[in-house]
């Protein structure tokens, strides 16, 4: 049973209010941890908050469904929005401040800046979701400027996103420590995602196949099956399940996230996948 720590949580809607409050709290209370989200929270998000809570005196979360990172308008429209439930969950894990800006608050004028993340934009998610990482980079930069956190928490499930944030922090000299937390899975192995609620019951039953096939592929690679062969075998497994459409399945080097044709040293291999299951796009990865 989770431990409930119901307490006061300040809900703020403007950047100015957040800036004023966090500046004061940082002075008075010490370290500030930040968990940016798009809401529709699940256990994976709550773990990020718990981790932030254990390492900082103040925890700020944001909920903002960022239009700039959706390359598909239908995906944006269908993105689950569950603010009331989310606020309750955040309260239950001890979040101190919740920032819920409107689109006008974040983008008062049309966005006319582009951040080019180079190679990272051309592989995997970058290749399949043009403009996505530009939108992520911009919103996270804006949120860092508003919240001014000491540490920021992201899940390993969005592995390429963590590389984008690393690049943002390094290139723009943000005084923010990036904390990456392990992917939280359902008991049947499915990686938790806000999109899982959009799966039909039949699709939900099939969804754990993603983790099963990834795990099998990882074990095959560890037994020295050539990379090309192991990937082909895994793709063939997906092809046997007509509900799935694989967008990519790649072994990547964790340092660059570019495709690796041979196994790297322990800890430097990322097996990454994106599939469509019905109308829902799901991603997952294993680092080993
Ligand atoms: O991972 C997400 O939910 C989003 O990409 C983020 C980091 C909150 C930026 O909108």
C-alpha cells in the first residue's frame, strides 16, 4: 500500500507566481526538485515525484499538454486529460507546488524559435516524429526558466528525450542536475504510459508482447546472436501479431543513440522500439 502524505499543495497557473514562490522557497528551504509532466499521471510519474521528494526540500510538478511537441493533431486532441485525479495523486505523494499553465501562458505569441538537436533528431523518435524534440526542448527550457529547479526528474522510458534534455542542459548551461529514473512496468511487463488508457481491452492484452519480444531480443544479443539477425527475429515476432505495426526496433549506442551494429560494453546498449497498436503509439526500451 502506498503511504499517503496528504498535505497542502499549492496550485499555480502563472509563470510569475511560480517564479516568485520558487525563488523564495529556494532561499528559505534549500534544494528544489522538478517533475515536468503532461498529466494523465501513472505510477511512473509518481515514482519520479517520490524520488524528487526524497532528494529535495521542495518538489514542483507541472502539468502541461504541450502542443509544440505533437506532430499529429489527432494525438494532441486525444491525449488524456485528467487534471482532478492528477492533483489528488500528486497530493498523495507529497508534491508541494503544482504548476498548470494554459497554452496562452506558455505561448503568448506564436513560437518562432527552433532548437536543432542535430543527430538526435534524425534517429528513432526524431525520424518518426518530425519537430517533436524541438517542441520538447523548447517547453522544457521554458519550464526550467520559470521553475529554476536544482534537479529535474525524467523517466528512462523516454530514453531519447533524456538525451535531448542532457543536450539542452549542457549546451545552454542550465544549473540543473538531470535525474533519470527507471521505467515502471505493469505486473505483466507493459511499460507504464499515459497512452495505455487508450488501448482497447483486446489491445491491452496484447501490449505486454512489446516487453516480452524486447526481452527475448536482448537475451539473444547477449548470447552473441549477430545484431542484424536478433533484430530481424524480433521484427518477425511482431509481424506475426497483425495488431502491431512496428515503426522501428533498433539497437543503439547509449552515448549517441545512433544505431549500433555490434554489441557495446555492458550498460552501453539500448534496445529501443516504437510500435503502433491500433490507434495508439507505444515506445519502450531496455538498457543493458
Ligand atoms: O515526458 C513528457 O511528459 C513531456 O515530453 C515533457 C517532458 C513533460 C515535456 O512536455
